[in-house]
C-alpha cells in the first residue's frame, strides 16, 4: 500500500506560470510585482491594512519583535507548547522568552497562567495558533491593553483561522505567518507579517531591507537585516493565495472525515472551541492515557502511515531547559507526550482517512494485547 505522508504541497495553480514569468523577465530577487501583489492580497485576506513579505516565518517573527522594540532585558510571553522559532526569536532580540502553560482544551496560551507571568518587564505576548486552532484572543487583547503590552500573533500554522469571526493576522498589533513547504499555503520557504499600524509597518520594512533609509539610498541609520522575500518565492505564494479558500476547505473536509471515523474512539481529537474556526493545519489526536505514543507511531509507520509527534515542550529543550518545568507546565507536558499529528495535506482522500483510522485502531490493539 502506498505511503501516506503527513504533509505535501499542492502546486497545481498558477505557480509554474508565475515562476516562468520571473525567469523570463529577470525579476528574481527581493522585489517585483509578485512581492507587492502578495503583500496587497495577503493583507486583504487577513483584514489587515499592511503586509510585509520576508524570507521565512522565523524572520517574520524576529523582525516583528524588533519592530515592537523588544530588546535586552525585556520579557516575551510564549506558550510552552510551540515550535521553537516562537521562543528563539525572542532570544535573538536579547529578550527572555517567558514560558506559559497551555489550555487543556485548545492547547493554546492559558490565560490564567499568562496573568501570573506578567511582570514590569513584559513587553509582548505571543499567542501561537497551534496546529490551526486560534488562541482565545479576546481576553488576551484585554489583558495586553490593561498592561500596555503588545500582542504578536504567531499565525505560522493558521492562515484563515478565525476568532469570533475575525481572521487571525488582524487581531494583535502585529502577526507573523509562514509559507514553509508543509504549511497551509507555501512558497517553499517564506513568511509574511501583517499589521494595521502604519508606523510599525514602515519600521519593519526598513529593518527587513538592511536598515536602509527609504528616502536616501545607501544611507543606513540603523543596523538592519536582509530578510527580503524573492519575487520567485512570492510568485509561488501568490499562486497559492489565489486558491487559499480551496486549501482551507480541503483541510476542513479532511478534519470532518477524521471526526466521522474517530468520534466514538478512545482518542482525543483536535479541539474546536465554539468561538473558533480551526483550519486544521495538522489534524491531531491524543493517544489514550496508558498508551505509549512513540510505539503507536512506530506501529503506524509499519502500516505505511507517516505521523508526527507533537512539539517537545520548550522547557525540555536544552536552550530553555527548566528542571521543574514538568510541574510548572503540567498541561503542556501531558499533551506534548500524548499528541500525534495525522496526515493532513490537501491531497488526502476519504479512503485515505478510512485507512488511517483502521491503522490507528490496529496500532491501539497491538499495545492493548500485550
Ligand atoms: C513553521 C513555524 C514557524 C516558522 O516558520 P518558518 O517559515 O519555518 O521559519 C514559526 N512558528 C510556528 C508555530 C511554526 O509552526
């Protein structure tokens, strides 16, 4: 039987045509009509005023934090369960990522723990819309306002997700998205920042363009970065963006099939808060308690189904290690150990989901029999 991968890009729109156009016209570097087209259309998609395309999602977070003037001595609140780029980018700025536990249902920032971790040094909160489910933005925005701190949404996994009908990427001061090869839409490597704040947009543009003064060529008032997205990347991203409704719709459909197959099973399924539109970047399950997650994944692999473990909680990784972390972050510790990402690409069929579910039941039985 064929192998079913967790993620796989689908590049069957205008990607090739637009890339050919870049090559035919010689516009292959960090500016061009696909870059500006992508920025305009992505901002509109998020109901944000501005978007700034950059080389990948990690530098999108980095330059967004720099734009917020985060630096040495500052603290940035980050969920313990996330991809490492969320924490690393705070560290790149010389700031301290302050880890917070996650909510047991949505797997996003636990608001009560955020409240406990705010100090006079807190400069930003970074809600991560993990695996496509938005963070609970209402209380976070209220809390940030009350304390005069900024919100940077890490929306790398959540293009099109909504909090109470509002698209992510337009809720916090600034947001960062990724177009890595396995994300909802892709440009191979790529990222974009959205914001409604004009001054912040201008600051980020300068930072990502080597720090050059926009009115005076080769005059560099600050230390900047070359984080530009190429026109070739943007050509692919724009072609993908033209079909984003289809990409999101496919993920909702695949999620619905997983629910149909697994709703009466002992697996805990991807969350879906009543205020949320989850876009199911990766469909998730938690294995039942008492089941060895890693063995379950080996047994899935033997049936030619690729799965992925949840991210390791930040507090177990060497750069952010906290020996008391398991007690401080009990929810993220438990969920990180039980979580599995299932195949979720736009290519998945109804028959694939049935086969995956059957393999899951079989893998479960193999452990229970012993
Ligand atoms: C993918 C991802 C990033 C980083 O994006 P890259 O484009 O791979 O640099 C950041 N945060 C989260 C939560 C991600 O999943």
